[in-house]
């Protein structure tokens, strides 16, 4: 019954709102909506209501570049971050978080195609035992941990990064983790138990940070789930192709192609119109 009335309210509100929602609008919103938490749409084309304002700093973590105001998420994300906070503080570590989501999700004006439903977050490959000094809170730069020309990890890789990835992969609500293919190939070559590596999905970039994606909450009917990951560890010929392609593009960059025809803009779920316009 509660969901029926919430949906009806959204429908009434959207009747008087222009259907045009610009990506630039979402980053200007300063706070979440009031009311129940709900997701509408997909990780790369959606929004959410009732988001949680997640602290940018705790004993076991700190978010870099907090001025972006991307420290919001669904309750499931807040719970996950509490889990990481406890895990890191018990080990005397301070994790460095990147972006989570904007106050109501939606498309960002720069930096991400996803992070729109309060279920995505970035963690930097940075091993620290203390919090950031003030002069680095907005300007920290973390080096790449891979050599894309050789397809090997480099001197910046730390065993602690394996521990973070393993811990994040074991969390029940973790849907997948995006890492550079070189990182996954390294773990495939060094892990005796490869059963946990299936959740690590190769994706270019992601060489100075990794991206965690949580599952759609069971009580959020409007959340569009991503296709399930393939069975198995993923330590196979397809991963080798990812690594080899990166080597090839690094050592012999392809010639520039003619600009592709612009794609039609994505259309957000209609419920997002009401979420954007709420005070």
C-alpha cells in the first residue's frame, strides 16, 4: 500500500513538470529528498529518493575531494561503508574513498557514467595509516599500479590492495568490482583459491582505484539490475585478450577515427523528474 501511494504521488507530480531533465541539473542539488528510500532506473541511468548523507570521514576512511558533494547513497551503501570502516580501523588503516553518488543520484556533470543509483563507490589504491593532511584533501593524486605497456603490475602495487579487494568481494551485497585487467590477471596468477575472483570484472582505467557495485536492494522494485556475471573465476582467454588489447593500444595507439555520430541522450525514468524537483 505504501508503494502504491508513493507511486501515485510521483505520477501526480510529474504531470506538471517538463519532461526535459538536463544532466547539469543533478549536480546542483545540495541534499537528498525526505521520505522512503527507493531507486528508479539503472546504475548508469537512474536516480534515488531518500538517500543517506554518508560522513566524508571516519576512523577507518576518508573521502577525497569532498567538495564534489558526492557522498550519498542508499541505506545498503551506508551499511557497507560502516562495514569497511570497522574492517580498516581494526587494522590501523585509513581507506581513501572516491565518489559515491550525488544527493539524488542522476547523471553527473563530469567523471562518471554510472554512480547514479547510490549503489556505486570508488576506493583508491592508497595504503595509509593516518588521515589526509588538509592540503591533500582536495588534491591527492594516486599513481597507477599497472604498467599498461607490459601488462604487469608495477612498483606501486601493495599486498594490502589484495586484502581490500578480497574483503569487498566477500561482502554479501557486492554485485561486482571493476578493476584494470592487469590487476585481475595478476591475482589470477597468484591466488591459489580463485573462487572469489569472479566478482572482479576487467575494465580499462581503474588502475589507480577500483569501483564497487552493490546489488539492487530486494525492496526497491524500480531498481534495474545488471546482467549476472558469468560463472567461474574469469581467469581465462577473454581476460588475456583484455590485457593484450591494452598492451597493443599503449605501445601502438590506433590512428584517430572520424567522430562517430552523436548518440541519442538517455531518457531517465519519469519518477526522476519528481525527485529532481522536490525541495
